[in-house]
C-alpha cells in the first residue's frame, strides 16, 4: 500500500535528478547527553561548511528557528520570526523545499513540521538524509550558495502544536491518544537518564521513533501502519506526540501524516517543560 502522502518524502535519486528547481536545507543538530537536563544541542553549521549537498543552505534550528528565551533548548518561535527566516532563505509559498540532516532524520522532520505549521505545502523530507545521498555516490560540496530574498506569507495552523495545558486536558480523554516517542527505557523511567523527573506523562503510550525507521529511512506504509495501528494511533480521533524537546516527536507525527492520519499535534515543550512543574502528573513502568 502506498503512503497516503508520498509527496512528503523524496529519495536521494529523485532529488539528484533535479536539485536546482528546489530549495535544499540542511537542518542538522548534534546532541550531547546531559544527565540532569536531557541533552545539550549543538548547531551543525560547522559540519555543513565541511560538506553538504551542493546548492544547499543551512537552517539553524538551535538559534534561528527557535525561541531562545524559554530555556528549553527548542521552542516554537513567533510566526513572524519563522516567516522572516524562510524569506531570507529564498523560500516563497510555491518553492519546493527539501529538508535533510546529517545524523538523525528527526531534525529534518522538525524543520518540515515548522514549515507545515506555517502553511507551506511544498516541503519534503529527504528519506535517509545525508547518508542516503552519500550511499548513492552523489556529489558533496563546500559551496556557499545564496539566493535572493523571497516573498513568503505564513498561514499558521495552530492545531499542529499543543501546549502543556492541552496535554493535561487530554489525560483521561478517550478521544486523544498521547504518545511518547522516546525509548522504552526512558518512557518507563528505567536507568539513570531523565529530563529531571523519571517516567512519562501520565496516561501516555510509547511508540519509540526508531520503531518507525529502517536504516535511517521511513518504513513502508504497511509497516508504519502496523506499528501505529497496534498502539491505537490511527484509530484515535486525535493524536498528541511528545518526546524530550519536541524533536523526535515529529517522527511519530510525520509518520501518522504519511499514513493519512490528519488530527495530529506535537507537544512543543515536551518532557523538558513538563518535568518543571511538580504538579503535572507522571507515571513510570511500561
């Protein structure tokens, strides 16, 4: 069975056949574990300068595409900030945009989710990321591409994100499936790692983002649907995905959209925000 939205993905082969007609953005971020605070994020700009898909620009998720005032690492910035960023990157409402990352694909899906939130309907994720590009023996460059500023008008869809009050209200609501994209161990509160309090949002289920991938690529639609349906995501009227900081949750959310699920939101603050408030309920165990 094909994806409901195959246009959300692009293969390295298809991209290589016509890269010039698309705006290619590298959204790489690297994470270093920080046992008491989750992770420390480092922009992938230096790695980008050392080698990237020719013609690509760098999209800095850490600084330019986040609200840096929250102390959460990654937070949804004001719409005007995103609008101005995409304009500077030469993106119009009609530009086809390809997002990729070196390392984990979750950075590309986070960037895609931001564009989608702003109403851009021509964005695609490079399936397999930079590794897929290299595996095909395709060229890697160190060029410094530049493009003229473009007209982009954001038309935000607030339903694509939810805050902690929305997550709290969803606890016990049979119409909402709240899903934790983190590993089973972190979800259960096992081991030494935590974001400040061990466990997960009370009542949430676990679909580890890596269950949806195979060698860095999204699984085919049948395999994705099998994983998602087994946990009730496709049957639930609404899905809320969260993780540590609103990044890997976009893999679960993106997979839902690929399979045709529409009512999907990402809890932007995720565990990094949730654990700060001792009154917000958490649970441990699998």
